[in-house]
C-alpha cells in the first residue's frame, strides 16, 4: 500500500526502528510463514545471519533479542513491555526458543543470541541492514529460507520482491484521490483544491480508513507518546548497555515543577520541550514502548514539538479538549505528509543516509506540523519543513558503543528546538523562499550516498571511536 500516516507513526519497542522493530517484524513474518506453510513441525534447526550495520551495532541496538522475539511470533506493535522482559529472561535462562509459539503451539529449539552469525563487514546489495533466515529438518534439508532488509522506520523489504513491492506501491497510489510524491506536487494539490496539507493527507487516508478511524488512530498514537513520557519520568538510575548514562528526565521534572509550578510560564517552554524529548528517548534507549516518528532514534522530536503546540501556541491556553484533539490530528497528518516526501525521494534510515535521515526528517516533519496548526499557509508549512532539514544536512550517525544514547538522546532535544524555530521563521515570511523542500530532500539523499559508511550507524567513526566508552 501507499505509505500513509500510520506507517510513519507506529507503536513499537526501543531502541531502534531499523535495528529493533524492523528485524522483529521480519522475523515474525518468517515465523508466521513457517506455520502457514505447514512446515513448522518438521523444523529441527534454525540459522540467522545478520549483515552490515545490523551486525556491527546489533548488540547495542537490541537487534538479536528483538529477532528472537520475532521468531517466537511476537510483533513490535502488539507485544507488551512485560512480555518482552519475560520472554527474553526465559530464553536467556533456558537457551530454548519457542519458534512461532506466541500464537499457539510452536517448536522448541536450542537457540539464543550467541547462535546468530554476524557479518559486520559484509553488506548485501540491496541495503546495509540485511538479515537471512533458514530452517532445516533433521536430515539437514533446508525447508524454507528468506532474506529481508530493514530499510528504516520499521519498514522491511524481502529480497527478490523489491520490484513487485514497488509495483504494488505504485498501483496503490493510483487509488489515492490526491497522490503526491514531491513537495511541488503536494503544494499543487493544495492550490488546486484550496486545501491545507493536513486536508490533503486526510483525504488520502480515507481510502483505507473511515474518518472516525483516522481520528481515533491518531489520538491513540498521541496517547502512546504521552504514556511513554509518563513511564520514563518514573524511572531513575542509569540506562542499560554499559555506558552508565544517567537518566536525567526525572530530576529535570522535579526542578521544573519547583520553578514553573503552574506549568504555564512561557519563559520555560524550551525546558519543557527538552524534557519531553529527553524522556521519550531515554525510554527508547531502555527498550521501552515508543512510537516510531518516523524512526525510534528520532522518536522524541515530534512528541516534544506537539507538546509545544498544545501548550504554548497562541490561543491554546483557552482551548477545549476537542480543540486540542483537532490540533493533534492536524499536526500528525501534516507531519505524515512531509514524512511521505522523505520516504518517496530519499530515506529515513540512519544506516543508509546517516542521522540526517532520522533526526533531520523528524525535525522537518515536526516543523511542518507546528506551522500548520499555528495557521501557516501550505507555502509557509513547506518552508518550515525545508528550513529544519536544511540545517540538519550532513548529520552523521555515530552512536557510542552502538547504543542509541550518545549523542542520540540530546540530539532529539536540539532538533525539536530547531523545528520550533524553523516554524516560527517560516510563519514570519510569506511562504516564498529561494531553496525548495524538494531540493533539500534530494540534497540529503545525495549527501547520504557520499557519506562514508563509518558515519552511517556502524559505530566505526566519529564519537563512536573518539570517546572512551568506560
């Protein structure tokens, strides 16, 4: 199907959409196919090979454990945090994997993280995030095998089906009443119909969902974002992984509540925005429940900017709950429309184009959403998105220890502030500007191609090698 808002905003677990959510999803698909094909009962052995970035930074990103959960049949959008902890503890203790067992009778195999085969220096032709699954019977005969690529944002592509998937995508776009691939096309739709960007996205979403389902779905996405913050603010101590990174958001909340008792002093807006972004990404770094927006590594930006919109945008102090719900829906639809542009023309995968594709695209999406709900014209909204990405161009992905912690957590807070400033700058203009959003997106894509692979989620360059881990 054509990429929609619920593809870009999906519920999953941390710490990475491309290295955790995608691999879990691919493994779950493979496990489901074994059951559907009727070969599950004949499986005697399992082999999993991880390639490129998945192998290089998989331990820090939770790739191996997420893959185990997927092989048991768990899906990232459905599994609960307590199920994650319970199943991983059982597998670690017993060394036994219950293949495809999440939805009923599975096959128990002696298999654990240590049994996965890593190929960090081997990159498969389609994408650096490659993974292969194969199962054999007692005689060593291969019963079924498949290769998947995790291409960013939790999206997966199966090897050999790229052309078919592309054709299906193009066909599904024909069903959309107002399709667009570029910002120029999107603005053209707005101009010809006299509609805003969120309106265009809403009309297209109605092809697959009712108006009520769209609204309820987006409000659910926001509720998960809010719950993520609330959960994170109750946790203290250090993040897992060995870097001993201390959780800061609970202490920051305590100080903010002392200084901004009523939570409405405008001089503290940036502190609250910082807090939301940090809280989300601390929860993500600990493997908690988050919303890919459009990736896990950038999950804190859109919630932080949407928090700003609901609490500091003009008139929101007198807004009813229904009015605030309208803001959430309009914000996420607009952000989703801009996210479609990045998926169509470039990439949101840090392993493919660096962090400019994750944090940069999220900042751009958030800036567009804020400009729209603050009354911006389509031209001003497009300008806001362009400004935000223009000043994230070249951003590398070089996490220390392969963990989504440094510089990722702070980077979300910085990018959220950039998004807010980009929206404000655009709203002080008339929508006309020298550099278009399409030009910036193409530049991001080309910059990603030129970028050394060591700066694309491999932990082989930048801060990852210049900072002592312990």
